[in-house]
């Protein structure tokens, strides 16, 4: 096999190794011809990777491919730097609250009819206090209602609503989490948690919760809140996607560099082996020093004489004899060793014939 073919095979093997490690590269436009070929053979191509985005309603911000900034000549950020380099409108955000969690009761207890009635009475009282603007008192009564019926999701969502009005977003989020634990489809809990996340500047979480609230139980207020958080949420989504693409490109370049170095190393090894093979005599003469002549044998007469040697069937047959081959290698390494074989007629005859073929006239004295 010629060197060019070996190089091409090595490059092909390196490319196949890359495809095994990173099969998504088959979806690159420039490799579409290769993917089509594999498909025509019946190969199963892994699907293109999809963005792991949470479910969105039409109102939730979505990212278009054309909106993503390019990554040329841009230093790759770490994940910790994501939000710090994005300009966000933080108007309306508040300092996070750190008060002790409110009582939630034991949701595993058996609630009697009497307890449910008492909880309903407390709920009505809390709603009245809330309408009068007595929010702190309303919180206490909502808690009493919860303790009477701790498995009722809506009670936690209602208390969270009052906590939100008191600008206690962390407390509101805790109650919403509890409500959704009890009922994953509690729309009010998503709505209040989305607004609480907006107050804390958690824009993506806010957009997701508010979009879910609109999907479960649409209200104009939830939709307005969603529109309010969408610009910041979209900026963060774009930035994260840009960073992810840079990271993937960096990893791909690193793999390509490793493959390039491995290919170069294989090529160097191939060249070393090739040079070692070319250093010996063609036709399998071990250690033959070339056409310059061997000490004590006279001139070799150039490549023409060497050709005569190679075409002589008797000489070529003699070199199949291990004894002759070993002796010739010994003499090639040190011509003075020729004297060691002066009493060996087999070696003497073949050396004499070679000397005649190489143009040396008569055989060297043995």
C-alpha cells in the first residue's frame, strides 16, 4: 500500500473515531452527503440534539436560531459569569426575605368533617381581613386554616398570595412549593411563585411558572406578569445558549487537536519504519551497505551491477540459506570479518560470484 493510501486510511479512521465520540457532528450541513450515504446503507443516525427547554405557552419567550450571537473570537465564559455579563432591567426587584418558615401542619393526618368546617370558617375570616388590608392578621388566620386542613393545596396558595403582597417572596415560594407538592396542577401556586421569582430577579423561573399558570388557568394578570419578565428571561436564554455553543465548539476543537497530533505521530512512526526499511538492501539482503562497495571487495560498479546480482537466480537462492544470510550480514557490518569465512566453500563461492557481478573483477582474497 502506498504512503498516500495509508495516510487517507489513517485520516478516515480518525474521522470515524470522532463520529463515535461525537455523533451529533453528522448533522452538520457540510457532512450532509456522508449522512445521506450512511442512511442509504440502512444506517441509523442518532437524532440531532434538542434544546432541553421547559414547556412554554405561546406567550413565553422562545429563542430563534438567528437571535443567537456568534462565537467568533470570543473568550469562553464560565457558567458563573452568565448573568453578570447580561444587561438586565432589575426594576421592581426586592431584597430577599429570611424569616423562619411558617407552620404547614401534617398533611398525612386524617381530616374530619369538623376540621374541614373549621378550616372553611378560618378561610372566610382570612379573606375578610385580607380585603381590609390587615395582611399580617390575615397570615395568622390562614395558618390556622391550614393547620385544620393541611392537605388542602389552595390554602397554601392563598397564604402565599398574602406573603407576596407583604413582599416576602421566599416565604411565598415555600408555600407555593408545598401547594404544588399537594396538587401539581394548582394554577394559583404557579402564578404566585412566578411573581415571587420576578421580585427576586429569577427571570427564567418566573417566565416558566407564569407561562404554566396561563396554560392551566389563564388570567389577564398572569399574562401581564409574563410579558413583564419575558425580555430578561429571553436575554438569559440567549446568553446560556451562546455559552453552551462555545463550550461545544471548544470541546470539538480539543478533540480535533488530539486527533491531529495522533495522526502526526502515526505519520512520523510510519516514516521511521519506511526509512529503516529503505536502509537495508532491496530484495531482503539484511544489512547490505548499498552500492558503494564493501571493504576488500572492490567497487560495486553502480546500480547496474547490483541489478545483475538481484537477477541472478543462484545468488538469490543462496540468500535463502540462513547460513549465507547470516554470514553476509556479518561481513556487511564489518568487512574484516570476511577472513572468518575463508575456509567455508559455500560462503567463498557466493562472495566470489557477487564480486564478479558487481564489477569487482575477481573475488577478494579469502
